[in-house]
C-alpha cells in the first residue's frame, strides 16, 4: 500500500476505508440516537401524544414505586458493590503481591475459579443461602453477590497493580517506622490508584446493569433496581405496551454508563489490555 | 499450597526478596508476624470466596440430589430424580440445540465483524480514535438495557425499521421481527453483535498492536500482497487474542439469558428458550429448585468440559 504511490491515488485508496468505517459507525450509532429521539417525541399510546416533551419521563416518575425509588435502589446497589469490591480487592491484591502465607496460591486460584462457574449455577443456591442469612430480597445481599462476581477480575487487577510498584518505595516506608498498614495507606494507595479506578469502573458498570441477579434475588418490586423496573414496566396498564416509557427508561439507564465510559475511557481500555495480555 | 520452610533452612538460604526482613535482627519472629499480616489482608477475600462461592457450590450439589420445592424447602434426598426430570423435560433437548445453534451463529458473526472493525481502526489514520469510540459505545450499555432498546426498535407498530421498510414499499404489512422462530433468532443475534462487537474489537486490537512492524515491512519488501500478509502474518500472530475472544464468546453465548428473557421471552412457541432460561423457569415458574439445581450442575459440567477441550485444542495447536 505505502509504496511510492502518488498522493491522489493514495487519497482515493483511502476513500473505501472511510466509506466502510463511516457506514458501520452510522449502524452503531443509529439505535442509540433513535432511542433518545423517540423517548422525547410523540407516539400514540404513550404520555407524549403530540409534539416533543418529557411526557414519557413523567410516566417513569409515577410508575409503581417511582423512578426516584428505582434510581436510589440502583445507586445503593452500585455504590455498595463498588465499595465492597474495592475494599476486598485492595487488601487481597496487597496480600497476594507482597506477602507469603500458607494457602496463598490456592486462595488465588479459587478466586479466579469464580470465572469458570456459570452465573446461573451459583444464583440458585445463593437464593437459598441468602434466605438463611436473612439477606433474601435485600439490596445488601444483592451487593454482596455482585461483589463476589467482580472478585476474579478485581483481585487479578489489583495484584498486578501492586506488583508493578517498586519494592523500594514500600521498604523505605517500613524502615521509616510505618507498619504495613501505614505503608499501604501512605505510599502504596496513591501508586495503585489507576488500578483502583479501573476496578471501580468495571464494578459500577456490572452492578448498575445487572439483570439476572436482581431478577432472582429481589422479589419485592419496591426494591427492584432500575433495569428490572423498566423491564417490568413494559406490560403496564392492562397488557397495553408503553414503548415511550421504555425508551425513556433506556435513556436513564444508559446515560450514566455512557458518560462514565467517555470520561474514563483510558482506564477502561487498560483493564482490557491487562486481561487480554495475561489471559 | 505453600509450605512454610523450617527456620533453619530459611536462615541458610538467602531470604526471598519479597520479605523485607533482611535487615532485622529477629527474622523468624518478624517473618511470622509478616505471614500473619498477609493472612489478615487476604482474609476478606477468603471469607467472600468461602461464603459466596464455595458454600453455594456445595449447596447446589446437595440441592440437585434432593426434593427441594421453592416454597417448602429441603425435603430430603431423591437422587437421581432431579437429573432424570431435567433431561426428560420436553424443553431440554430443544433448549440445548437452540443454545448451541445460537452460540455458533453469534460466535461466527461477532468475531468476524470484530476482526473487521479492529483492522479498520488499527492504524493511526485520522479519525481512527473516533471510530474506535463509536464502535465501542454500545458496549458501555448493559445487555438488558440494550435488549429493551432493540425491543422498541423491532416493534412492528412504532419501531423505525418496520416503518422504513413499509415506506420504501418493500413490504405491505408491518414486519414482525420477533414473530417467527428464525426472525426472532436472527434479530437477537443482530442485537448481541451490535452490543459486543466493540468489546471483541478491543481484545483483537491489543493483539494486532503486539505484532511488530518489522514483520510487516519484511513481508512487503518480499513483495507479499495484502491478502498474503493477512493470511500468513496477521492471522497466525493474532492467534492468542483470537483464542481468548473465542473462549469468552462461546462461554458467554452458551449462558445467554438477558437478551432472550427481555426480547423474545423464549417465544414464539418456546422456540428461543436457552438452557439458562430453562433453569430460571424450573426454579421460579415451576417452583422446583431441585431440578433447577440439577440443570445448573449439568451446565457447569458441560462448560468445564468445553473449557478443558478448548485448552487442550489450543495447546495442541501451539505444539504443532
């Protein structure tokens, strides 16, 4: 391709590339753009009968327990999952990267083995187990389960983050009289921050979007996270289908994910690189 | 499992560099304290793995061997009734066949398109970053959200696809994209490809960028055509990334649930019921946790077997 072709031929040679890439870009963007437009535009059988406006969003606000309730549920579950994942994998990653103790390799392998077991296989017994722990139908129980599913990636990511920090940094802190906890807090925490952001981002997206875990573990519609509530809302009012409210629900679900992804794209891609390289 | 070395042996050998005890006058004591600290930091992970992973794994085994209605709870062993019930169900083999068909279809289309996308955006042409972001954007959505979106998109009454086809005069009546078994399957495959193509594009991109430039240059100097370069350099050197994508895609597709639960609800006429949907139905519609557990164990065994085979196949191919 890049032999001594004249400039014009090269530019022409690129045109098909942009036609294909551009055409595909339109296909990838169209559903997102259409859905956003449709959520504001008029449709028969929805709260937005004519013109453009927020009618469908008002339907969402009043649906069953109300949009705010579902947003709160989703926010609580996501925040708890992120906090649990970060806390457990920060300490675990430190232990796996810098300490030697009996059972270390076995525990690390078992943590990774969570990936090998299908989601659905674990959810049936977890439903029974959470009942015994009095965590059935509870957002806390749901968050614990979601955090567990995040652990393989999070622990792996934090382990390689800690391993990438020069040992001298930690040792000088230890010589200065910090305990390992002090070294972790003052010296290592800033050094592994990029890893924490990646882990937190993945945990948030997974928790915010998860569908099957709340479907099985949450039976009370008051406690449903947003994806479950929007899926339930479709068959409202005597079997009539409210497409407009569903489209509004998709927008509310998608906006935080798209914003976070666009803001933290670098961290997202790093998560991939580490997984793809070592996997 | 690591065995703790006796202290004398440890004193004779240089201490491993990951213990900063070399300056200490009481290495044994400090080392023990350091071991305990390590265990303390790993304790939360251990608790999580034990309570929310190992315990459920044991429990699902026990449940699969017991009469266990959803509401009444454990009513004692009944092995192997749950397993025979699960495989005797009229939906079992159709669900297995459908899940396999879906997996093959999705894997071929998805990885093919992902490879095309990765090749399109790999070079630093102007705009490559923009296209990368656009192709990945659907991946940031949840699968359930994406399924709800396409449920509206495919609607015969208000969806844009059916209306456009009507206006162009290509069809006379509204098109029901989810109405027949074949169209429901293909519509779901399209949704899944749209949602995940960018994800696999990223994995393949990492692989493409690890191929050294010199290899391409050398091939070009030797007068290789673009097709030859792709076949004999890009594809073979991309094998590790392709293998990872294949593993993730096959595993993910075999466990498909959200997209069918939201889009087709298994219909029309139970033609799009996947194996995981069968587990859900057994547990929460037929209220039989025992049979659901047996199905879960069957899925787990099938998946482990598949992973072992895939690993073996890949290692075998690596050796040759």
